[in-house]
């Protein structure tokens, strides 16, 4: 399942469902099947909430969840959440050195 916030005119002609919710539903219908994301756009997601969502799906599927991630590429999706493609990785998911204490 692919993660997109917006329809990319000329590229995709469909509206995308929220992948983690859709995969939870799919795994309930077919409990013996592995489910996964092709690419989940990490910079557009809250890392703490995403961790809980992924852990929940991993638990509910009995370990049959496959997480595929990526940095994203479609500028209007980043603009929709108040950022730009150039700022990918600059948010809370970036690893920063500790600040010096004076």
C-alpha cells in the first residue's frame, strides 16, 4: 500500500486511503496474509504516533506486517502540512547532537 496525501494529477487518478488503517482492515479480513506499505512517507508523519501505529499493526497481524518507508518526493504534499521537500529530515526525526550546557 502506498502513502499519498494528495492526488498527483497526471500520475495517479485515485484518492489514497490512509495506509495503516486500510492495512489493519485488510489483515482482519485475511489474517493469514502478510500486509505492508510499499512506501510510507516518513517526513509527513509524527514519529511518536507512527511508532505506536506500527507497533499496533505489528501486534494485530501477529508479526505479519512489513514496513516500507521513504522520504517523499511530491512538493504539494509537503506544502499541505506546512513544510517543503527541501526540509525533509529537518524535523523531529532528525538526529541532532546534544546541546552544550553552560
